C-alpha cells in the first residue's frame, strides 16, 4: 500500500469518526437509582441532558441520601454513555485490523 493511499484512508477515517462523535451527541442513555427515584439522562458525548427527581426523594432532613442517589445515577448514566460510544466507535475501526482496545490518537 502506498503512502498517499494510507494518508487518504486515515483522513477518511478521521472524518467518519468526527461524524460519529456528532451523532453520539444526539443519542441518549438513561440510568436510575433509588428504585427510579432519581433518573439521569446522558448523551453519547458524556454530557448530562436531564436529571429527574421524584418529589418523594426530596427531604430536607436527609439531603445526604439524595446526594448519594444523584451521584449514583450520574455515574451509571455516564458509564452507559461511555459503553454506547465505545460500541459506536468500534464499528468504524472493525476492518482496520487493530488490536482489541487500541485507541486511535484522534478518537
């Protein structure tokens, strides 16, 4: 394979990865804690879109519990978003023969 062809393939891959990242910014995942008392929706670009609280969980006498539930729901939503993004990005590199888990510098 000649150098110019490799460079074009790398540029094409980078463009597809950029498009996939833009697409991921529109996809969402959801994670709940406390039996659904706190729900967090995260985007594939690892930003939080929404936090929903069941009014029953808002208790001024137990703010610590609410904080724990929010942290748990956020962490779960972000983990789900990371997994979704990894699956989506892996589809771009399937035919490249890269070792499993290898990350490209621009991903």
